[in-house]
């Protein structure tokens, strides 16, 4: 603290004193104050004063020391009279004392300043001091009189108050007090940051200014608790920011008591949990709603379906579950990218929603699959009408970034309580019906038939398991050689799929492919076979073996106009392979339903250099028009005719007929099912040089082919 000024002392004396016990040496008499003379009255005032009153000589020697000084400093009068006043002054305050002496010598009073002195026990005490000069009878300054009041307790209280105020102002939580009539009496900086209002704007204002309209009753509830002296601990609520935005807070409110224990107001500590609340809302939304379309997800639609079923049971009305899968969406996603695919899903979700009522639910449950729950059905006509509207909405073209996109939907339908099962099974039944719709031609609906449930369930589970096998790399390719029996040349191999089943062992295609006929998984597996075969061709090429490989196509692959594009991408990924070394085998019946599309697909693939052959020729349509318009270079005679041609004249006649047709149309011909040398010799006589079958080699893993080729070259030619 700076030394006090002689002209003006800036520190005003504050109220409050220190009580103490009288020294045991002090004697009192029952004498009236007014009976005393002037000197005695002054002595009594000094003796009984609560403030320390001390006199000094000009050179700082103590000449008087009242009882209050004894209590304040711990020294008795006998210890201090005649001693230097400097023993009470901390070293760092000596300059202050010299300044005081200068003022006194000049005859000036040093009024009320705060300072520090040292008690006998070494403890510093805070004082409020007034020092006046003492003149003698001639008016000469001969000493000083000091009146000192102990303000240590007040200073500590001020410090504590300032610290508390700093703590309140630095808090991240809003700390607000209010009166019992709900008016704000204090407002810290955090309150301003959280709610946007300054203290000047809020002091004296009703707390209700922060309340949303639907939370007004909350204030009355809180005030009743506070009036009863109860604390309202950690409850979450919402208030309104100055800009009108909601602020979510966690609040604790406590009653404020006066010295008599009466409730006079309330203190409120509010923590801003808006970000946490929004994060919780976001997490809840993520767990219940699809991030892309904003529709309910599988979890939420299952819950709503359960509620709708309970309502249907009470009301006696029906509900329907519609399970939709988009046809052709994968091609759009693969061709135009995921951004276009996502935009298409959003557009279609809006279209489908427009066909439903407010009490219906539409959900996206993954990929391009949607579920709709139609509640309170009055009759089948309404259901059929909604189904047709949805199918039509999905089939309408969608334009995104100037691109015309077209898909359709396959839909499965089931109704409750006709299909009287739980919610999960109801969804599964609608899913099964959807697969039936897709297998029967797409862009249509199928209704779940309980009588076919067992069969549908078997196909469904089989498709799911086979899909897992594809993902878990349980599928593999074997290769069966094809040879020219006349020259002994190996002209290629046919890639044949196998399933290395973990429990059932190695399975041939006839044991698992028929159950997914017409299923989209068939197309996925077909593309996988092409990709794996091309990779193997590339590996053989690195080992110096150039080998033509033929793979079998599923009928629905040929009926997909997007197949040539997918094939081209595979060829581009294996640029070292000559496209002519890839031969695609198609079943004779593949083109029966959509001859024009199949012909176009084949021609597009041939434009890339890929070869085609017609497998199992003679078992199906076999018309000359069919043979003429399908641009396949090779006919494969079905093994059922070849196997029995040595003993069955009709089979022999068919074999001869196929060979004749191939020559007439300038096609190559190859016979399957050559099991013995006799079969081979007969085919050579008939003019068929190319063959494959167990009599030549069984299908083998890729790694065994090089050794087989070496062994085959050393054999005697069949023509010999």
C-alpha cells in the first residue's frame, strides 16, 4: 500500500470494530460520566474505547497504550510504553511511517487510511488508522495520537467476497439468483453467454422471460418447492435464448435463507447441455432413421409395426406390409456412381411417400429395399390401389443432373391378421413374396401365400446362405479341358463352379444353383465367375500358358441390357487377356422370353471380341431362325445325346443332325459327355473333332492344369 497523502487520504474508514475483553488490570468505578471532570471524561473514553488509542513522541516512542491496544496487538502497556512504534511496523511499511511523520511535523492530520501492523505473536493485522498531531500548551507539535481499528475480519470478508465474485464470473455455468416473486437479482457472465442477455437487461426482470410458453407451469412448481425450503436437484429443461433459439440446460435450484432461516429467494445453477442434447437427438435419429432418406429404419419400422398390429387386434381392422426392392438399381449405381444412386433413392422415397397416408409408415431398411406399413385397411381394393400406385411411381423416369434414370420395383405383400405371426416374421413373409415377384419378371407384386411358405423359406434361406458363401470366398472354379481329338490339341477349358461347403464338402453346381434360378444372386455369381476366370487366365499367361476359357451365363444375365457394360469393365481390368480367349456359353432356352434383348446383348459383347457358344444344343427350341439370329460361333451337343448315341439310334440321329446344322451355318461344333474312346472315335467318323468329357479329363483345380497338359501331349492321338 502506498504511504498516506498529507492532503487527502483516499481510503475511507469503514464501519465495524473489533470487540475484546478488558485487561484484568483495568479497574472500573460506579461513577457517572457527567460527574467526571473534562480530563477524567477523556481518560474514560480512551480507557473504554473499542479502538486502539496510542500516543507517540515525534521520534516514534510510545507514550500511552490503552486496553484496546493491548487486545489488538497482544502487548501490555508496560511492554510498549517507552518502546519504539517501529516494532509494530512491517519492514515493507517503513516508508509509509516516514511519510506519516513528515505530515505530523507539518502539523497536518493523516485521516483514515488502511495499513498493516504486526502483533506480538508475529501475525499481521489489517487496520484502519487515523493519526493526528499532539501540540503542547504553546502549540508546538510534540507527538502524535493514533486511533486504530482492526479491520482484518472485514478485509478477509472483502477478499472472500471478491474471490467468490471472481469464481461466479469465471464459471462456465450460469449462476442466477431471484427473489420469491421470480425477479432476477443477480446474473453472471456465463448466464449472458448462455442466454444472450446482459446483466443490465435481466436484473429486475421476471425469470419467466426465459421460459418457453409450454414450460410456464414449471416455474410455479419450482417456486413452491423453494418456498418450502426444498432443493430442486439436477433436472433437465429448456429455456429460450435472446435470439429465440432453444437452450437445453441442466439446472439445480436452491433456496436462499436470511440470518433467521427464512427463505428470501432462490439461487439457480444452469449448465448448457444444448450440444449434448443435440448429440443425443442425433444418436437417437441415427439409431431410428435412415441417414440418406430420413425415413425410419428397420429398428423403428419394426417397433411401429408392432404398435400397428396391437391396434389392428383391438380395432378388428387389417394392416398390410409391403416389401419393395428396386429392379436395376445396382446397374445405375455401378454406371453413374454412388452420388447419382443416392439421389435416385431420395427421389424415389419421396415418390413412394406421396402414395401413402399420414398414418402409414415408409422405411428404408438398407440398400434399395423399402418397407411400407399400411394401417387400418378397409378393403382389398384399397390395398391393390396403393400397390399399383407405388409400382407406377417407381417405374416413372427420374432425371438427375440431366441423366434419365429408369428403374422399377418388385413388391411383396402380406396382411395381418390373415398372416397371423409376429412382426419380424411378418416382415420376412413380405420379403419372401418380394423375391417371388422379382423371379416372376420384376415390376410387379406378389402376395405371400402361407401354403408355399415352407418352399419359399427354403429358397430364401438358401439364397442368403449362398450369398454368404460368395462373400466368404467359399466358391471356387474347376476347369475341364476341351480338345481337338484329331490333332490332340487342347483348345481350351470350361470353367465350372464349385462350392467348398464347410459342412457338406465340395458341391457340384447342380446341388446349389437351381434353387437361385432367376434370383439376382445368380447374376452376381455369374459376374464373379467371369472375373475369377479372367484372373486365372492372366495367371496362366504369366506362366506361359495361353488358354481359352468358356464360362456359363445365367439366363437373367443375358436379359440384362447392362451386362455388356459390366463385361467390358472386367475385360478392362484384365487388359493382358485377348477378349477372343473368353467364350460365354448360353443355354439354348435363354432367349425364349426376350429374343430381341438377348440378341442385342450378345452382339454388344461380340463387338468387344468375346466369343459365344450355345450350350446343350438340341434340348430346347432349336429353330433355324433361332440359330441364324443368335451370333454364336459354336454349338455344344448336349451330353445326354452323346452318352447314349452308341446304343440309341434316335440320339445318334440327333447328334448327326446337330453336326449337319453346324456345318450348314458355318458354326463350330463340340460334343459334351465323351466318356470313352469309342465315343471319340464315333464322333470323329461323324465329322465332329472337338470334344470334352470324363473320357478326356474330369474338371480339375487350376493349379493342376499345367501338369495335365504335359501328360496329355505325351498321349497317342485319338485319330490314330
